[in-house]
C-alpha cells in the first residue's frame, strides 16, 4: 500500500499494489486449502483404517461380531467425508481466478472448514461414542467402571483441541479474510 497525496481534495489517498495483494491472497488460500485437504484426507484414511481393523477379528477369528457395527459406522463416516470433499471441490470451481474471486474462494473454504470443526462432535464424536457404547454392551461382563469413565472423559477431552483450533486459528483467519474483502470492496 502506498500513500498518495491528492492535491485537489487535499487529503491522503492510498494505492494498492494489486499483484502483491493477489499473491498474498493466493498464499492464504493455499494455506487454507492445505489445511482442509489434510483434515479431509486424514479423517478418511483414519476412518477406513479403523473400519478395516474392526473387521479383522470378526472375519479372521470369527469372534467379536459387534465390531462389524464399528466397521460400518467408520466406513459411513469415510463416505460422508468423501461426499463433503467432492462438494467442496465442486464449489471451488465457481470462483474466478481474480483477486476478489480468490479471496471469495478462500473465505468460502474457511467457512466450510469452520463449520466442519464446529460440528465435529456431531459427525465424529457421536458415532465414536455409539461404537464404544455397542462395545461396552457386547462385553458387559468384562467392563470395569473406571475404563468406561475414562472413555467418556477421553471423548469429552477430544472436543478441547477442536474448540481451541476454532478460537485461536479458524475464527481469526476468517475475520482477517473478511476484513480484507470488506476493505477492497469499500475502497474499490
């Protein structure tokens, strides 16, 4: 940004290096995209791994058939994440490759990531808790109350880093992008 003196109005005006600003927006957009890709692909791989691991005992050892429920739930979660990912990638194509288009795409992806984090307890922890509940019911004679309480505590504790990420990273990032968008549209 460069300050220019407007002698006719006797006030300061600001000039923006559009190319530099566009490069900055593209860098931020790539950072957001990498983060979303890592989260989406990581969750899909994790869910598929847990699904396959859950099938090991019922298929190979012919025991613990309740693990088939775990496998199905995790496979459904992986499928759901794939559907969300494909919808997001389709949404990306709607934006132009201009300064405002790239900025709008970054804002839209930041909002999508924020929504995914804010609903983490619904789409991931709730199914995980149902898997644990089925496992506890299936093995009720062997369960120690301390183990059950520990599992409940672990599920509750899993929410903490997600909410810290929302508060410390996602919300400020989205606020900065939106402020930049507002500034550009107001100025220009």
